[in-house]
C-alpha cells in the first residue's frame, strides 16, 4: 500500500493540539477517537491539512474573514516592516498606519469621519454600545439608554454583545445578561411572521415601531442591526425595510448602528453592505475582512456629530470617551488593512465579487430547481445561503444532522462550506457560502458541483 509521505512529520503538532488546544465551537468528545484537523498552509482559495489534502475554502477561513485569499506576501511584508519599525503604542497616541488607514477607510464611507480601533468584532460593537450609553447620560439624563437588536442577528461573544444577540442557542446558559437590550422581530420573509401583510417590509418596520412605542421612544437610544444577517441564516432584508428603519430612527431620535463585521469590506460587492441601500448610519462596525485575517483589527466608525458629543466640555474629565482597547494600539492591523484595501482596489475585486456572485447565485438557483430540499436561496455578492427543508410546502426545516451531513460530505470531497451553527433551535438549517473575493468561475462551479453531489447523497 502506497502512503503519501508529507514533507514534514506533524505528528507531534497533532498530539500537542489534541492534548492542549481548546477549539472554538467544537465538541471535543470526538477527539477521543480521532485526530484534530490541522490546517497547515493556504494559497489563494485553497488550504491544505496535515495529511496534505487540498481543499477549496468556500467560507474564507471558516468565518467569512479571508477576503483576499491566502498567501498574500505583500500583506505579510507590510506587517513585518511595520512591526520592526514600531509595533505598538497605546491608542491614546497615534501611529502612522493608523492615521493612513483611517483616511483611506473614511474615503470609502461618505458621511462618516472617525475611526476607533480595537481588535475584534465583539469589541467594536461593544464600543458603540458604550458610546450610546454615555451619550444617554450626558445628553438625555441617562434615560435614553436602551439598545434595540433583532432576532436572528449576532453581534459578538462578550456578555454585553450576547445581551444584544438574537440567537437563543448562542446565548443559552450565559445569562443573566446586561439590562437595557430589547429584541425586535426578524425580517426573514421566508419564515413569514405576518402572513396577512400586503407589504412584508413595512410589516417588519411596523413591528419595530411597536417595540419602540411599547418601551417609550424617550428610552431608546439606538438600534443595532446586521446589514445582512450572517450566522442567523444569511438574511437580506425585504424591499422597503431599510428605508423604513431609517425613517424610524429620524422620527424617534434613535441612533442607527450597522454591524458590518461580516458583510463589510467588499463581501457584498460594495465596500459596505449598507451602501446598497443609501443608508446614513451613525455607527458602522467592522472586523473580519478589514485585514483578511492577516492581523487582528476591528473598527467602530462614526460621524463627526457623534464624535463632537465627547468633547463638548474639555474641562470635565468625564466628558471624553473613557474607553481603551489595549490591542487597538497594535500597528500590525492597520498596516495589513492598508495593503488589503490596495489589493481590493488594484485587482478589481469588487467587480469580481459582483460577477462571481452572480454566477454563484445562478448556480444555487439551478440547484434549487433540481433539489426539493432547497427551500430558498438568498444573499448578495459573494455572501450566500441556501436554506434546506424537509418539505417545501410546509417549509419544515431539514434536520440539523442532515444539513451537517451535507457539510461533512463536501469536506470529504475537498470543499469547505459552512452552516448555521448553534444559532436557533430547530432552524440551524442554512448552508453558508462566503468564498474569497478572488474566486474564479472554476472555483464557483467546483463549490456548487460539490453541494449538488452532497445533496444527492444525503437527501436521496
């Protein structure tokens, strides 16, 4: 029997991982009888594990992050050069890459003007929550402190961001949660909550307004929404929804916080997802694609109007935004982000995202025509989901184990796809796709061909 010999023996690495590493979102009981999978190398859209097996990565690092693909030496060089020159200083002072990237980022976000750096999406969102709370105290006597969030949306792993999380399984067993976070209904038309509504988008907006009126508009400071819901099922809002949300914010003096941790930085075919809808947010948060995973960085971006509220009384030591993110002072993040943005611009990756996104959509819709287990296909750019059902007529969700079997079958075929995971009991039934913005026609076809084969085998 011929066994391929790897260039390097990684058995020690596998053993150390198995003995000591606590993996994210993973049930480790399985590793009592099998080895962990170690991803050793990546290039472009492809990664290789410890056995040398090649995979096409259709989820950009597992969590929609590596937007420009693996093996970008120019990003690595930019980070290395910056670290040698100046690696870190607390964010109370400035850095060269921090200043340069802030200008470049704001250039892509008309109407926004200020960038607050931190190092994860959870942290970026929590900074915005703290800004809202401080504004409430200083401008409204502490009364306008409530933050609305949407069922199915996800904003992070900290207790505060879980308090604003609309996924019950993510929140399970982590309470009690921070007070002042109030849920509004989701806007997934496929899981229609308003069957008698003539205008579903308006019905969703009316549901938000009902919550505002119930809580008292003078107590609601902000609403935090994913522009496109990611882990809650890849949900694109219905027609008229965003115009209605913007109107409610203006009507009731509510700040609009858009979480673009997943769909920002080109994922949807625009620099940011909200730019498809002509929105004017007060806060935009981002992380994953900001540096494509080459360095840890996140940002809370806001307007000059918000910024000015924190410098109204320079003699009051409590008037500033009294927050710090230690690793928001790292220079590797903005250095990587500058080069990441250059690549997106110089290689025309927004245009490629739109072209390959159209191909991905067409391929998925063809699969929907072929496989009765696909209830709905939805998404934008290179950010798509396919909701699997046991019955198209009743829209009964496919069993989670069957959805997982599709993911596992694709993995065995060398294609890494995702699924909604520990989000909503009975509704973890959506396949998730977010290939890198460099994807080619051949990559897209290979991904959907694998899904086609997996659906046939699992749902036959």
